[in-house]
């Protein structure tokens, strides 16, 4: 399957609730590479590289995060980086 890479920003109650750690563990379980980090405006930024299905599953898992709440998501395709791991920044 072809890989894509998405730049995603999650808005809502997404900081201080284990959001980045859930993103990291879910991405690793799905074989997705990339990174996730908090932004100063209270949102969380992520780049995720994998199959379309795996990235959709990752986004869905983050929307279903039990301790926080996602109010809005923006996402756009970006060039592949061909990295090998997923890190919390």
C-alpha cells in the first residue's frame, strides 16, 4: 500500500490529558512514523506517515480519547519523510 504523510492539528482540550502519549503509543502500534508536540495556543500538532487507513485509525483513536476532547481537526497532505519512528517532541 502507498504511504502518505499528513500534518494534523487537534484543537480542544488536548493538552495535559495524556494526548501526546496516546498518539505515540497508537501510532507505534499502527506502524505510523512521525511526531507529535504541544503548541503554545493549547492545540497539539502532529505529522503522521503511513497508509491512509492507518492514519484514519490514528485520527479516530485521538478523537475518541477519553480524558480530553477534540473540538476541531485540520489536516493536509505534506511530502513523505520516510522516517522510521514516532516521537513525542
